[in-house]
C-alpha cells in the first residue's frame, strides 16, 4: 500500500470527512452492496478505487450523478483534471457542464455515433448536443430569473472566488475515544449445550406435542412385535416335530411381521429445492429423522438388553460400567461435535455472500485484474467452511471406534456366561435368541450414542431458526382498531418533530433531533452533502427504519400509530436505485392489474417513454429481466415515474429520481410532476439545483439536523447560507464558465 498516494486519492475524492464519520474509518465493514453507505459515498469510493488502481485508460459511466454540486466540481477538478491529467479518460455523462473539458466529444443517438469533435465545433453545428446544452442553460437561467436574484448570486461568486479552501482536518483520532460498533457484524452463534427448552419447543410445535405419545407407543409395539416374531420362529422350528403346521407358522409369522411394518416410522425423503437454506432443510428433513432415529435405536437397545437379561442377568455387571464409559465418551465427543456443527452453519454464510458479490461484481473484478485475489479469498472461505465438517467427521469416527470396542467386550462376556451356565438351566430357544440379539448390540449401542450426538447437532438448526424468529420484525401491516380514513391523507401536511434515528443500537445517530414541516400540497426540496441523512429521513417516513425518538405526523396522524400497509399504500416514491421485477413492462407498471391499457399508455407518454415502448415489438408485454438489467438506469427511473403517475398518491417522494437522465428530460419530468401533482405534497431529494430551486421551500440537511429551511429566494439572499453556496458552485461550472481556466489541457 502506498500511503502517500492513498491519502492523496482520499483527499481528491472528498472522502476524508466521510472516513471520520464512519465508526472505524477505512476499516469499517461496509456490508454486501455497500448497505450502510449513501449513494454519493458509494460513487466516490468507486472513483477512488479506480484512481488508486493507476490504470492507463479510465471508463467512467456518469460518475457524478449521485453527488452534490460542490462535491461534483471538486471531484472533476481534483480527480479528472489533475490526478488523471496524463491518462486516457472516457466518461459518459448527462451533466453537460463538464463537457468543455473534453478533448473530444462523441454525440450518440439510438446506438450510433451522430457526431464527433470538440465542444465548440459540435456546439456550433447545431446538433443534439446544442439542444441539451440549451436546455440546461435555459433551465438554470429561467429559474434564476424567476426568483430575481441573479445579481446576488453573481456577487456571491465573486466574493467566493478569492476565498481559500479550508484546511483539511487532521485524520488523527483520539486514541481513547470509544469505538462505535459495526453495522455489519459476524453472525452470532450459541455456545455450550443445546438447551432443554429447544427440544420441548421442537416436539410441541406440531399439535402441541399430541403426536409424541402415539409415536412412542408405536415404537414400543414395533419392538415387541419384532421380538415376538423372532421368538415364534425359533419356537416353531426348535426340533423335527411339527409343533404347528406350516400354514399356522406362516400365518402367525406374517401377521407379526406385517404389524412391524405398519408401526415402523417412515423416512422423510422429500427433496429440497436449491434455494432452501441449510437450516430450513435440516429442520424439515434432517432433524425429524434424527430425533426419530434416536428414539427408535434407544427402544431397540432396551429391548435387546431385556432379552439378554432373561438369559444371563450377570451381563449387567459388565453392561452397566460399559454404558457409563460410553456415556463419558459421548459427553467428551458431543462437546466438540456441537461447536463444530455450529461453525459449519456460521461459516457457510460468508461463502454464499462472497460468491454473490463475485457474480454481481465480476466486471469490476476483471477490470482491476483482481481475479487471483478473489479466487484466493473464495478458496480460503471454502476451506474455513469445510474444515469444521472434516473435523466433525473425524471426531465421529473416533467415537465409533471406541464404542465398537466396548460393544465387542459386552458380546464376548455374554458368550462366556452362556458357555459356563449349566445345561438345562435355561431354555435353548431364549439362549439362541439372546445370542442373535447380542450380535446387534454393537450396532445398536453405536446408533444410540451417534444418533443422540447427531440429534443434538441437528437441533442447532432449530436453535438458529429460533434466533431468526426472535429478531424484531416490522410492525403490524394493519391495526384494525386504528385505521385511517380512505381519504387519508387529504392535505398531505407532514410534521417531523425531534426525529432521532440510528440503524443499530451500537451505531451513532444518523438523524439527531431533526424537526421540520412539509407543507401540504407544496413542493419541498431536500439538499445537503452526501451522507447528511437525506435518504435516512425518507426511510423513516416509510418506516423502513423506526425512530429511536421523536415522531412523524401526517395530517394529524402519527404514522407510528397505524399499520405499515395503511401507511405505505398511501405514499409513493421514485427511489434513487429504481426497482424493477422480472416479468413484463405491464406487470411492473401495474402489478395489481388495476388499470386499463389506455391509462398505462397515458402514463408512459407523460414520463416520455411512450415512443420507446411503441417501437418495441412486444410493447407493454416487453420483457423485463431480473432487476430490470435490460433497461437503462434512466429508463428504470422513468418507469418508476410512470408507476406513481398511475397511483396518484397525495404524498410523492423523489429520491434522486432524475439523477440518471439528461437535463432536457429532467425538465420534462419536472413539468409533468407540476401538472399532475399540483395538489400533492412533493418531497424532492436531489443534487441538481434545477430540480429544487423552484420548490416552495428548501431544507438543507447537515450531519443529521436541519441547517436551513426557507423559500429558495430568501436563502439565496443570504450570501453565507449553505444553499446559496450550493447554487454558487452549480452556476460557477454551468453558467459563468469559471472552469475554463482549469480545464484547458496541454
């Protein structure tokens, strides 16, 4: 690791402050798919990873879509124009303000290159690029003119041009500061013996344990009938005389044997589908078989002991101490086997997670040439998973060998006693039957001990599933005694009062006493630096995360007092990561089949996707692959827009809904929303200033609290306000072309 280069990349990608906020800095476990990072943080980490790799050619796909104006400008200057100055950089973007820095621009349309050349040449030729640039500048100038604060912003820009950049805060942290816990932690496992209440819970789950006596009686009857059939056969064939005729012998033996068949417990052999987890598969098939196997083998062993005791009771003098030694071996063995079984279950999760991450990120792995590293990690995880399985098998063989030796000792002593018993003191039939059963003693004793051990090991699956079921679940979907009216929310006014949210008890607060009001029927923009809590506020609104303190009230109803279905069905959202499901376009737009085709087409036309879908052969039945991968990110967001246009909720949330579309499309979407949601409450989370500058109010978040909240025009009058500085950054690179002095490449 090159420390100097590493620190330089962190600074260029504006990651220093983020690392200070994360509990363990750059050692924080970010989890699968970066679950505990914001969209902007994930994007900047990917940029930093690419730059640190120090390649010759860089391919960047819309790298600044999820960051605010200030951070985007910083990334563009320090990363692309400085650190990558001598590299070949190809970047795809909808943000036309960065195009002046390009040595060559390729204008694409419908999968082909329409024109190639410099920014000025293409702009003067009047192509589609000119339309995009004109739409971008018109959107900015129109919004600024409508507020009438252009002179104020210009003065802010001039004042800020000469300001020096603030010094970077030191990365040294107080050694005595208590470290907060990780959000992503290793799976917990129990230690020690499996608790007795788990067995009781397992056997009483079905019919409150009513089947247990029936099963035990069936097992005992099976053993009695089996012994009776063997005794009858031995008695009927003890000499040459026909004690009973052939038909009688056959009928009695068959009757006893058939009775055993009806009472023998049937094995569960249903196959498990591939997606069923190991624990659930073990609970469904393995654990019942092992519990039944232990009960069957134990009753069989007691039956053998009973038959042998009828012949030579002296065998108890050997059998009792041997059983004591066997139990000691079992106790010694089960201590290791139990923990090894727990390790087997715990160590499978990292293998599956790493495999999933490798499949989803295979393009990134190959582009960075890290195949060998991931192969080594995969091999290490597989070895970690297989190692306890191997040790478990070895310990089982260790136990079986010692039990075989003890069983052989009992059998040998039984034969010795039978030899020295005086002739005529016992019935030869019973003696022969005892010897025959003693031959199975070895196997039965092994089966009792091993079945008990494997039963306890398999009960770990019950233990783990009970752990899962004890995890706090979401609130009830519907509270029958507290359901809102069908017309709720009628106004859409949202009050957030002293809201405090954290993602886990061991983690710091993300929202720290946030208080604000979203006016009903108005548009509120939410802006702020990446990681300031914007997405967390939206999650709290939908109760994806429950607040630790404070409350959210919509039209005088505390959302925590109603069911989740009643809440979420009345709200709509276009998320930052648009979600589509495998199926058809129709099923994604209208999953509940509530609308006619003409309504769906109308929604598609409003979100600017009508022509695109009409040009497809299957039209509304066009295929949507898993996660919508056969549609671009921008198209997926537009489809989500079409979904909410059909639903027409009173409260609509847009979480970076237009981050992956060009400015012209963004303007059309904003016009569509104003036209069709004019009486709805719109909450717009965006980094594009043009998406929020026409809002009725703007809320600026900083470190989990409201830093500013007012009309955009009033905030812009204050030159020192955070919102004014964000607009300043945006207009600097978009309107006044101050970047020209920095973007001229040699």
